[in-house]
C-alpha cells in the first residue's frame, strides 16, 4: 500500500508505504521493499514498514537489487500519479522534495548529487520538450509517452582482507578470495594497486577466486569494489612502510631519515615528495637487501561510516515508450540513465554495469514473471521458453550519464554500481506507459491484456 499527500507547492506532507512480503518456510529472505522510501524524499510525516509471512513454496533468494527495485516501482508510480494530480512536471516534483538530511535517520548524507544527475539527464533526454498531458502524442497506431523515476541503493562495505607481494623484478601480485562475475573486479583492483604502488598496469596482477587467499566479502550488495579497495589501500600503506625501513638500513640511501608520510610510491619506486628526483626503485631496494620479494596483508575494519552517514547510490531514469493501440504491444524506443555513484573508477566497466541493470529492469517491467501453482508452491513457468527475458529486439540504445563526483567517506570515493542500474527502471517504464495511454498499470509485468 502506498499513499502520498502534498501541499499546493508539491512538498510531501505525508507518506505511507507498507505491505507484506513472502518468504519460504526454509529460507529467511524477506525483500526489503520498504527500504527506498526511507531515504529519497523529504517528508512531513511518514508510515513506512512491512510484515513478513512464510509460505510453502520454492525458496527465494537475492537477485540484483532485491527489495529496492520492487519498492521503487511502487513508490515512484505513486509520485508520478501525484505529479499529475498537482499538474506539475514529474521531475520538478522530485526536485522540490530533495532532503537536506536523511528523512528517517536524520543523518548527514556522505555524498548526494541526485539533483545534478536529474538536471543533466533531463537535458540530454530532451525532457523539457515533453507535453504534459497524457495520451497527447501519436504516430499512426502507436501512442507515445515519456516517463521518469528515481532509484536508490545503499552503500555497503564488507570486512575484507587482501595481500600484496612486491617482487624484486618490479612486479606486484595482489590477492583476495573474491569472486569475479563480470563486475570488473579484477580490472579495477589492478588499477587500484597500480595507482597506489606507482606501477604500470602490466606489472600488476590480481589473483582471486580461491578460498586459500585472504578472505573477502560476498560478491553482492554492490559492495565488492570498495571492500577490496580499502584492504588493498591498507596493504599498500604497510608495504611502503616496510620498503622504507628496508631502504633506510643502507646509510647512503636517499630515503634515509624520512617518514612514510614524506615519500610517495611513483615510477616504480619510493621518492621524496619534496624532491621527486631523489629516491630509489623497488628493484634497487630489494636487490640491495638480497630479498626476492616483500609482502603485506591487511583487513578492512567494520563499516562504521555507514552508521554515521546516510550513504547511497542514486539514479534518475528516463524512458520513452510506444504502445500499439490495436494490440497493446509496448516498445521502449529510448532509455537514459543518469547516475550519481561517487567516483567512477573505470568508465567502460561502469557503463556496462549500468546498462546491464537497466536491461534487467526492462525485463522486470515488460516480460519477466514467475508463476506459482497455489496448490503445490512449485514454479509453473520454470524454463526459459515460458519465463521471458528481454532479447535484443526488446532493448533500445541505452544512454548512460554519471556525475563522477567522489564521496569523501568511501574508499577511492566510489559507491557500488552493480544494482543501482535496475532501481527505478520499472517505474520509469510504467510512468511512460501512463503518459502514452492514460492507463496506470500497478502490477508487473505490463502485458498486453492489461492495456487492451
């Protein structure tokens, strides 16, 4: 159940979001659909919560933005309906309710640039040229509409360990028992270690996927990059201190008498910050000490920063659809996601993650549905012949924008990006369908029978 009230200026004065989530009797996994409304908009008063019930059916588990993607569909559909009641632009309504602090906890935001994401996204999408009235754009048998929605996903950081071994030939091996599932973990951590040690990328290797390596957090919750990054940062700091002590055992070393804060790892060695020409290469330090390698291991501590600050990734999702008047067929013709996720560490892998999330959101909106047999609890459409994933013809060219503004409270200034891509997508599609047809669809997927 979602209900929202606002004054004449569009300021939200009351907000309700509550309901029931089901989980199997043998698996404790309630989807936190009530999470997003606690953090997105300024609210005069609110009632937010959910109940959990157990049912006898196949166990559920997490999949890209569990709870958040569902919760944003309900919440952002309601915000869109409110905008039409107020005869206010949906983007303007959302911007008028930007909070100064977290609406529920009252904590400061560690970093929040959602307004910038909205402004840039609206300009690129051409939002200002959109007619306000629903059912006002037509091309033959096709109604055309544009919709928008906000997405949010929390910043998580898991306790994670890493190890760095620096070899006498000037190469480095970074290790952590993480899992790489296409997120770009190996690429980004190679970049991270290379930057910290002042080495070229080709001299750094990241090893993962082995339980004998230093323990890493789960590859989930959009947490892996910042979790490993902190451990690698602490490893690099230990390694630099160790190398400095080794170098200073030689009285003639240009690093003699310096503290770790006075040197920098650059150009494959340690050099003075006040005189970058004075220093020694890693190879020279290790060869003189007759060492084949030096090694350091470290573990990032508990994520206390998430207790002090409200920390989230944000999305402004823009969608254009065409709906066939005769058949009810929905086609997405344009999609643009504008994101605020802290510092972008690798644009290529980041854009791929954003697009992947958006494509999954399109499936959530239009094609994907799990059907249960109420008598047995079994899944009826348990094959890809009947569970319909979006294919190439269902997905338009997807534009991606991002603010790339570092968060001072996170490792490398980054936020997770794996799951923010999907949040808000289904609502943006449904809101575009309403703008095209005048029909508000409140259950997913949006299939032909709901529009005819």
